[in-house]
């Protein structure tokens, strides 16, 4: 079942492009829908299973990296013996069965308004900046690097967290001036440690993690990972057996959607066009394949 725009729960606290967040007092219920966005516009067509992939892949990585940095994850809403566990939530009441596998209960933290981006390869906006200035987010890189080339070592490139539109890249010094040098250093060090662990883990399973973005929050004085973690929406996943520097790479994400939208002539302004069935099918397959390769299992 595709969960596109609405759920039946009351108590909606925030609706993002993909996720709906519900307030449970000292906890939150985060529902990953099948909505998909491109060029900052939510499309009218959903991608079946996308929300389940985002939720269950985040759960997988939160559990894998809990020894590196604490996180907000508590429980995934699942189906057991034909029932939903938990079948009722405080303040919200009965949990609709269609939310099984795509909703998680998390600790409520105060979000730090910084996108913590780690790049291991030269791709996307980083490649565009490097071509123009020889830098990535203002950091000078060696000359002669090619598109998609592995960087000498992963780099931390923060950005401001925008409520709408594009996030803005900032330097580490600018980040430190916004949130303090000690907190800035912790965000950088934790982000790099999580990326390096995940990159090595994924490579053994035939996937290159080219880059990823993370979000952190404060639970009292405790710094924790929040939101999603190492999903096809927050990361650039490449099949290792097809990797070749000097060009763009095939990826396990919404690239079929972007390619079709570009070819359609859409002006990138709302409303977006409806996606054809074959593009939806291709995109679902990519999300599911990324999940299968990385976790070794199938969606619950």
C-alpha cells in the first residue's frame, strides 16, 4: 500500500517532504511516507515501499552505530500475529495497520540546525564547485581530481538546515561561530566516525557510500543522532562493481525520477508532472535493492 499524503492519526506536529512527525509527549512517532521530492517539489506520484525502506534502513544503521554515537531510536511499529505492536499510542490512539514497518518511535531531542555532510568521493555539487574553484565548501583539494574520484580522505562539509529551499554550505569556522567550537568539533568527529564505519561495512556488500548527511540533536546535555541515517534519500549509494571515476555513477536512489523529469521538460516549478508507471517501478526496485544489499534481508 502506498502512503502518499495523509495518515489517519491526530496530533501531527510537523509535515516534511517525506516524513510526518507526531508528538507523543517525551517521544515522537515518525512516519516515513512514500512521497518523493525532486528539485524541492513534492511530486504527485508516490514510490511504493519507499517509506518502509527509509524506516527500516535507518533502524538498521541506528543499531549498527549505537556504539559510536547514541541516537534517538527506540522502536519500529511492526505487525505481529496479525496485530500492530504497539497497537495503541499515548495521545494518538489506535495505530493504523498501514503504518507497520514505516513508522518508528524515537526520543524527542532539540534539533541542532546543521546538516552534517560527509563526502568520501567527488560528486554532485562538490564536483561542480571543484571544477570552478578547486575547492569543496571552501576547502582546497588536490589538483587533477576527476568526477566521482575517491578523495584522499573523507571531508566534513556542514550546511545550514533550511526549512524550505536549499541548505547553504558553510565552513567549519562558520559552524563553530553558530553553535560553539566544542559542539562543532563533536558533530564533525561523530559524523566522520559514522561515515567511515558505514563506508567500510557497505563496501564489503558491494555498495560505495559516496557521501551522506546526518542530523544531530540534544537530549538534555547528551548529543544524539536523529532523523534518518544512511538511507538512499540521505546518501549517495553506488554499485561497487560498476564504479569508474571520470563520469557520473549509477546509483541506488531516485535518479530515474530526476532523469525522467529532466527529459520531460518540466520547469522545476510546482505543480510537478505525474510519473509514468515504469519510472515508479524502476525507482522502487532501486530502493529495495539498496536495502537488500546493505542489510542482507527483506522488508518486514
